[in-house]
C-alpha cells in the first residue's frame, strides 16, 4: 500500500524536492490558467479553526486553478466542533468520502500531526498554534530564491515576535537547512523560544553567535541581536568564537506582527520593532528585500509600500503557484525527480507515565483520548525527549524499562542501555511507583 504523504512540517520535504517545487511553481506562475487538467474531480477540504485570508484563499484558488473543487469550513464555530466533536473524529469523517486532501489550521500546537494520524487522505498544516506553518515557509523561501537566485549564504534578519510566530519558526528551520545565516531581532520579551533555538542548534547545525547589531540599531533600537550561522563552513561561520560578529550586509528583512492572539500575561508590545523608509536607508540594508507573511498592523509603515524592496504583496501572490505545486504533489498528480527525505530514525514511540507535555498549548492536552504518537528521542546521552506533536522538550527525571518494570535515574548507565521501544519516562518517583514500577534493586 502506498504511504499517504502529508505536509506537517517543512522537514517533510527534502531540499532537492523543495527546489523542484520552486521550479514547478515558477512554471505554474507563468500562466495560472493553463493547468486545470491536473486535478479534475479532486476535492480539497479547508478546515480552519482560526481566521485566515491568504492561506485559505490561496489554497482554494490553487485547487480550483488545478481543476479541482473545494469544501470550506472557514468558521469552525458553525461546524460540529461547536458541539464538542474532536479533531480526530472530524478528520476521520472529512477524509472518508468527502475530500481527497485536508488543509488544516488549528490553534493547538501539533494539531496537524495528530490530524495526519487519523486521516485517510493527505493533511497539509496551514498553521498549528505557534508551532509551524510550512506552506508559508515555502512561499517565503520561494520569494528569496526568485529574488536572490540562491539561498545558501544569504543574510536574513528575522524581526518582531519571534516567540509566537509560527511562520518565523518554520522559516528559521528551513533557512538553517539551506545554509542561510539568521540574525534574530526580537521585540523585547518575544525572543525565539528555547525549543526552537535547541532544534536549530541540534538538528539543523545552526550555531548561535552574538552579533554586533550596531548597524541594525535603527531597526531595533532596544533589542539585542542573536546571530545564527550554519555549522557547515562558509564565510560567516568564521565568526564563531563568541565575540561580536558584525552585520555588514543584509539580503532580506523578514518582519512579523505581534501575535497578540497568542500572548499571555506579561507579554508586552511596548517596544515593538517598526520599519519604514528611514530604517531602510541604513547602509547594510541597501539591497535588502523586505518580506512579511501578512497580515501586518503598523510594523511596516505604509510609506514603504512603493519601495521596490517591499516584496510582501508579491510574496502573498506567490502562495498560489507554490500551493498548486504542493497540492499536485500530495494528490499524486505531479511527480518529482527528487527523493523525499529519509525517515528520521530518532522518531520513536516511547511510552510515558502520564501526558507529560509541558506546553499547555499542545494538542495532547485538548485531544487527550487521541494523542498516541509518543515522543521523539532527542539524545541518548543524556537521555532527552521532545513531544512528538509540538516539539517541546519533555522534563524527565527517571527512566523505566517496560521489560523489567524497574526505574532508574535518567543519567545512569543502565538507563542509557534500555532499548528505545522499551523506554518509559517519568517525571518523578511518585509517578513511577503509581504506574507499578519499582526502583532498580528494590
Ligand atoms: N500569512 C498567513 O498565514 O496569512 P493568513 O493568516 O491570512 O492566512
């Protein structure tokens, strides 16, 4: 049986596949009206539990331009979700005979991963909480690629709400994979989350380096910048000695709005970073294009819209050909020469005492009955694991073996020898004992 292909994370596409998707999108973009023969009779369902203009409409436009049809649940309050129907059940129903593909936006992190487990058709993540937004990232990378001709070695400044912006997280992972340099200029208190920095460092080889942001001071008057360089050698990875790296040239500035709908108590936007003609006259930014996933509030002044470096409306338009290519690929109507990514061997199912995800916005808390993926083993020494849905690290104190029913300290030699498929993690001894485990040698 052919495995169903989903797009939950941008990591679900290999780098050669992404580049081939760009070539397809370029071809589609040359005449959007010429491809209605590709997906006739196919139906995409939009399940949007959060508002959207660009993502939903560009997916629906893309599907119709491919000759297919769309079912829209743009306002899930009018669906049976309002009666308490779970996401898992909704997906099982819609993927029954209703649709050939699901595009899902949901406020819970990891929702698309969960939906993919229950769907009998491909699921595309159209944004899950603050976690990821892979098709936006494809539009962003595509714009950079078209405008700059390549991605490796580019200097990209990420500005604003780096904490809650899912577009930033997916984009940063992808930039690191492609070997671009990332300069983070967060609004105060809205810095990149630890779990994202950790993944950038451990999974994508991007090394955080402090930067001398003096040349960006106007852009971010009260922010420190953090400079991330890919570990593979190229010119800027020379600045890895912990001393200040000077940002002398910027290829792109990626602005984001404050994601106030996800802000908690204490999150403030008083010192939010704004950009206009004056900031963009700084020497390092002379050739920089300005991108924004939109919608914007006032973080980019309207006066800048006429500047040829403002790319955000083109970026939004490019969502259509990019999504045509993705829909065609997942529906099996487009074949790529490139191979998909290897399955990540670190993804293992690990039993755990209780729902341990420390992220209150993780889908495991709202879909308790249905979350069953387990956890991703991040490292064996020390033993560390991340939630298989939202990617947040799971706090572990003790490790048990499902075979011996003994528990051990996480850092002990015996814990490191337990087979991954026999691992059970506990937050504390009380949890281990309550689940029928005893101390080793007890
Ligand atoms: N960029 C983006 O996701 O926009 P929408 O929220 O309008 O879909």
